């Protein structure tokens, strides 16, 4: 049976470009290698902190009167649990899709957090992604980037929905945790639209999602959402409206 993706694709609407957020078509690897990595570690660190502060001041870019704009921590934690225990994207299922451990699928979990947030009624422009590029290491394991979906919280707060951290973090806390993997002090963070799929690719495309290299991870992920919706089985924001968004 041929799987159709138009229902889910309709949810993944565009995010207006801001001065802070990188355009979805930007190649973050190229930006990092040929621009930001040419700076000193101190300059990169200052730029990272400045971006985090600018994120806190970022206004919402769409009319979201019928959806949640500022998510309370307890509800962000529910989204994190939904991703952590997801029957496709959960960490306990990683070996099925990544038996050699070469893929990691942080970008798959970030996409799952994006979809969970949309299905649970979060305003589309209250959801973004944060990327960390650099020489990242832990023990003998090395990787070039990590990504998390971030969701707007109260005031200047943005929550990082990242299952490898095991609890909801503010983006500032997430950045500090990632610095522990920053081997040479040159890690750079980037903030993009939530629909950006990979550092060097733009939004989700069927041609990429269905690439055999992913061992049907995204086919199974989208099939799950088409058949079941959010992991919780309910739209958590219903209790928060009206007047609490």
C-alpha cells in the first residue's frame, strides 16, 4: 500500500523568518565551517549567549488565539515523555532503526517533538529548533551536531524537548549541558524554523524521509501519527484555554 503524507504535511506550516532564526534553506554546516568556526572560541561563546538572550525576547509571529503560545513546564514535560516513550522515536527503540549506532536520530526525535507539539495544540510559531554544531565528543563517541526542538514557555523562557537529557530544560540549561561535549570550545548554536530537517537540508521532504538509509524510521513515524495522533491520545491544551495562552 502506498503511504500518503499530505495530512501531516498540512500541519508543517511555514515560520516567518526573523533576524534571529536562520532561514530553513541555510546550510548550517557551511555557515559553521566557513564563517563561524573562523572566529575565536571566545567570540563564538559570546555569540551563543547573545542568541540565547535574543531568543528570550522573540515575539510570537502568528495569531494563535485558539492554540497555546506559552507552555507551562508541566505540559512541556508531558511532550518530552511523549517523545521519550514514543513507539518509533523512543530511545528504547533506537537499535531497531540504528543497529550500528551511526545515525543517532536526534533529528528524528526533534521531528517527533515538533509533531507532538503541533498535535497537542501548540502555536506553530512557539516551536523552533536549536542546533549545536562542532567537535562534539563523549568517551570514544564523536559527532558533528545535535538538535533539539524548543517550545515557548512563560515570559522569556523556551523549553528544550530533548530525550537524551531526561528532563525538560530551559534552552540555557540545554546549552550548558551541550558544552560538556564541546571538545575544542568551538561549538556554535543555531536557531531555525521547526520544520528544518537537517543541518544541510531544508524542510521535511518525502524524498528524504523515505530514503532507505533511515531504515523506514520516518515511514513508521508518520504512519503512527496518521493513525494515532499524539502519544498522549488527548490534546493537553484543552484545559488551558481560554485566557492561559
